[in-house]
C-alpha cells in the first residue's frame, strides 16, 4: 500500500495492509479529478459518490464540475453495487507477493500509508515493520 518513494524499498509486498483495508479505500476529490482527466474509467467505475442532494452516481459518470458537490465516496462493485470483500486493484504476483494494479495513480491514502511509523497508520502485522524491529533487536 505504501507509496512514498523513499520508503518503497522497505515494503515486503505481502499485501496484508491492502487486504486489511478491504473496501475502505476512499479517493480524494483530487484523485477523482486526475482519473477523470486521464479517462481512467476502469478505476472510476469501482467508486460511487453521494451528492449533496442525496443521489448516488457511479464515479465513471462524474463530471469535474460535480466534484465540489460530493458528500462521500464509497468503493463498490460496479455491476451490482454491493460492497466488495477487498480492493479490486490488488494483484497477486506469487504465493505471498502482491502488488497494486494502479500503483502510479493509487489513492492518496494508499500513497501516504506508512505502517512502520507510529501513529494513525501504524500496523503491527506489517512484514516490513517486523523485519525492521528484528533488525534493531539483533543488529548484524
Ligand atoms: S489501491 Fe492499491 S495500494 Fe490501495 S489498497 Fe488497493 S491495491 Fe492496495
Ligand atoms: S503490510 Fe507492510 S510489508 Fe506488507 S504490503 Fe503492507 S506495507 Fe508492505
């Protein structure tokens, strides 16, 4: 999930943080604007926006001028509108190796996620964090 270039090497790509987040991935208005500008319908279609008037709209049908009019955005199945079991962009590369299928344009919350830093996003099951803690306990 992490996207900070400087920290990217730390990530062991176990995919656990993405799995734990499930469908709680929420793009910012800026993310939506970029995806609309780039015509990324295959990404936008997984999100539904609730507008000020209470109506819901698939983000693939949103116009840039509507972005200031949104109350909330949720990740949903584009076909039946159900909640998803997990992020549809998570790709499995190997037995325990995963990657983000939209790494270059992933939501801001994924880009700023740093499970190895104490605070809101701290995630003690992060494999990179465990490796780092082990290293500090048993320096080579
Ligand atoms: S968008 Fe990418 S980084 Fe974010 S939860 Fe999904 S797979 Fe993980
Ligand atoms: S839990 Fe940690 S090691 Fe695993 S993918 Fe997330 S950031 Fe990378």
